[in-house]
C-alpha cells in the first residue's frame, strides 16, 4: 500500500560510486544493488546518480539497451560519443538524452573545473523498447521552458513545453525557491515525486494533515507517494535559495518492471 508520508534520506543512506580512478565521484539517490542505497527505485525511475569531476574524468565505451537515459548538466561540460556516430558537448543547463532501444555503445567525458551533473535512467516497457532503433538527442539550456510561480523559478526539463520526448511517463523540474519563499508542487493520486536538494536549505512537507514539516537541505533526497491528490510544500530558508531537482512518475506502471534485487 502506498503512503503519503514523506520519506527523507540523508547522504549516508544513499549509494556511492566512482569512475576513472576516482576522477569522477557519485552520490546516488537511486543506485544499483550493492551500492549501499536505501531506495531501490521510484516507479519507472530506475537510477539516479549525481556526478562530480573537479577537473576531468572519462568513462570508456560501454553498452546500454532499452532504458531511456538522460544526462543533465549543472556545471561544467559533458562530452558524449556513441556507436551511432554522435560526438557532442553540452554545457550548464543542457541535457543529453539516449533512447537506447535495441542497443547502443556510448562513452562519456565530464569536463570541469567543478563539473557537476546527473545521469538518470527511466525504465520503459523493456519488451517493446528492445524492438526500437536507438536514438540520441541533445538540448541546450535555452530550449527549456522557464517560469516563475509561487516564489520559485521552475525550469521544465521533461514535461509540458519541453523538447525532451520519452516513452516513459515522467516529468522533471529544476526548481529554485527564493529565500523566505515557498512553492507548492501539485501531486495527483497514484503519482510519486522524488526530489533531491542540491543547494541551500529549507523544509519540505505535504498538504496532508498528518504530514509534519521536515528540514530539507542540500544532498538530502525525499520521496512521496500520493494516495490522494496533495501539494508538496517546499520552503526556502530566510538567507539562501533552496534548489532542487524534482522528478514525477507514476507510482505503478501497467507493464512489468525489471527486478533490480
């Protein structure tokens, strides 16, 4: 049974990883088995890594199949190459999207100083996805809708108005709540919200009467499954902006999901 309570995970409850001899390190709100994370998945949100490269780090060519994978850059640059012949680079606020379909190899280079970004995997119906041709798309920061709402600046990375098109039912937002302000995110019944605070501090609560306000600060990860419609209320502290990445997906899918553990 779903619960509308907010589940909050500190950094030591999340997974970790490293590549290229430690030149790239990762905090993983949702990791792979054996990486130490408390969250296995959130609906079709299968994997979420927060990567850092102080200078530069490289991940050699490796295969992917079926999953729909986004790299979203916060700072620095992400370079991408793949077996489709793609060679591309994206900077802050940009995204690289692979619909891996029947299979593709790709390589990655994260370039600093202080490169920071996310790799996020969404799980489609794997039986159908394996039958599709792989494809790659790249989008710059300026291509995404940006709006002001409720004391917040909201960038739609996946969802209405965004150029990103997935087969998975997912929405993704880069949200900055200004100091002392609050923002209410509407969440419909049967939907789940996963939110990672990446800057600042504040609080998170839901409009459900029994849901207490909880401290929410950089590096913490929150998950809420809505039994009924509710608002997720985000408040920034008085002195700094609270910035978070929020991903909304259905709590359950109408297709079987990969057994991760």
